[in-house]
C-alpha cells in the first residue's frame, strides 16, 4: 500500500493537548462504503484503500505508517452548562494529511473504542449513527454546505449495548480541523494562556493563513471565525437543517458542520422545529440556531481575551465589536441566500418581509420546506397554470395565492426572464434532501437485516440533489403519517 501523506502538527503542540490512543480491534470488519471522490481529492489511492487492507485501517485493526493516533482534549458548554473535561471519547485522530491541493486535513476514526476521555462509555458506535453521518455529511457537500466528510464506513462484526444490542460500525471522518470552541475553553478553564496562543497559532497555520498578515493576527483570526460561523449557520437555515446539539464542543473553529448526532432536515416547516430526543427545552430548535451561534462565539471570545489586546478592557471591546458584527453578517448571508431561493437577483426594500411572510405562511399551513421552494422555482411570472403543485402543499391554498401576487409583482422588477430565473432558483433549491424517514429506512434495513441496498440507493440520489432524477419520485416526497420521524438520537 502507498504511504498516506501524514504531517502530524497537532501532536507537536504538546502532551496537554491530547491523550495517546489506540483503536480497539474490530472482530470481523467489512467495508460498507468507500468515498473514491474524496480519496482522490486527498491524494489517496482508491485501489489501495478500497480493499481488505483499507478495511483494516478503517476498522482500526491496522495503524497506517506515519499515523500518530490520539484523542483530542477539550471542554464544552453542553446545553448551557460547562463541563471542564470532555475530549474524544469515541473518536481517534489518526493524523493530518497534506493534500495535493496544498490543504491539510484531519483523518479520524469515530466509534473505534475507548480512549482516556471515554468516562463510562464504550467508545464504540452503533451502525445507525455511522450510516446517518455518512449520508448527511456527504449530502451536505453536494448541497454546498461546509462540512466534515465521510471517507469510509465499516461494520465491526460486533454488537454494542445501547437500549438494546445493535450491530457496531466505524466511520472515517475527514475535516479541515477537529479543533472546537471547546478546545479553547479547555485551556481557558485552566488559565493556560500560552496553550491558547499555541492553539490559535495552529489554527492560523491550518485554516486562516491570511490572518498572519494582519497587525494583530489573533483579532483577524477571531473575526474570520465569526464570519465563517455566520455564513455556515445561514446555509443551514436556507435548507431547513437542524444540527440538534449545538454545544460548544460541537462547533468547529474551521467553520464546518461537525458531529452529526441528532441532526435532521425539516419536512413540514415549523419555526421552532426540534427533533433531538435530548433537547427537551428546544434550546437548539431551528429558529434558535443563529442566536446559539452567537452564544457559542461569545464563549470563544472569552477565551481569546488575553490575545486581543494588552489591556483587558480594550480586549473586551475588540471582542464585543466582532460579536456585534456576527448578527449583521448572518442577516446578510441569510437574506442573500433567501433572495436566491426566491428568485430575487436585485436588492430592494421589502424583500426580507416578503420572504418572512412566506415562512410564516409555510408554518401556518404545515407546508413541506424543500418542496415549497422547489415548486416555487418552477413557476412563471405571468402564468398561474403551474401553481397547483405548490398550492397542494398548503392547508389553505388561497393564502399562497395572496402571497404569490406580491411575489410576482416583485419578480417583475427583475431583469431576467422566466427561464433564466428558474434555472438560477433550481441551482439553489434541491429536489432531494436526506429526509428523516428515508435515513431511518436505510438504518432499519442495515441493522435489522444486514441489507445496505437502501443506504446505497439513497446515497446515490443525494449525490445530485438539484437534478430531478427519472424514476426516483419517491425520494422527493415527505413522509406519510406512519413514516414521520419525531425524534432523532445522538447514538452515544
């Protein structure tokens, strides 16, 4: 097998940043899926890795040459309450890879056994969460949302004990970085300013090299992190995606969607939609995600204070200014994306109110999020002959008629005609998303019957989410009442 081009910078930060770890051997691993497209981007040989040898690596049975396996240390605010020591309890970072494009990526096994940070857990993962993360993270890539990625998924040939015995699995994840807000909190809680500085320097080197050129690189770093988080959460909102558990240990400093636990895409729209079985107070509901982003960034700002200015008061003012900018940036990114989704290429007063009226109407009529925008992208400015499909989504379709009059009036102020506008709208309004009931069907087939055909079929459809695919009508549809998934689970 060709060598994996590891360049392990994180381990060089020092022993305080991690605990050495070694994956627990899997009894009888089998490869479920291997991402050849991602392997090519990383400069890895698909022929070498889509093999028995690759399966041994992805199951943790073989440590590839040059790897430096470790579990990362971090803290976290979990549902608003601070836990000073969390860390990778069921994930092991194999190392960092330098890709042919000059970027560096982390390779991590998740579900590969106990580490120093596992506490009372077994460090394993059931198969279901592995399949969910593979499907959703790779769908996010094709939708255009920054995300960690899935390189491979394997079964372990063993069972894990949750509420019942379930088949085990391991996912190999790739990220621009697995450093989290909680990583900085870990050292701030210990008063270790030098470690915070080293970690910030590491993130500048890895993900924000432009910050090196600024007068205070740490101010530039924090401002860039704020910008990326605003843009990321705006993207979530534009697709009806609910992360489900936006704890600070689940918020990536690199600005990627990370840790797909009880995540979900909405079917029928509701402002305060929640699926996570552990979010009893709706802290991480759909409409709370932007403000939670700000809350998490505020916790990060608190750790950055010693780096932002020599005097604490001045540093706090710098942090406040960057945090104030977050909501402005979020609104800009959200409104720009929603203008694209509704076919508005120019910027006029009243656009935000028009878009918000659509969401309010969707909420009041139990309309499907994804299909509302897809069917909207097929409508004409001067004809209502195609309106039947979208009106069928609304309990009171006459409400859509009233809104559509205003929308069409607004479209007449645009320069482009129907065909060009529809093409632009269909480039940002997907036909297919990873719907909860379809993911659940894939998990049930795999866990209950060892049948991965449902998983592979759904994954294939999600690779081209913006293209209507012949013979795949069922993948568009929201669930029937008996198929509705009301709760999603983190899998720990």
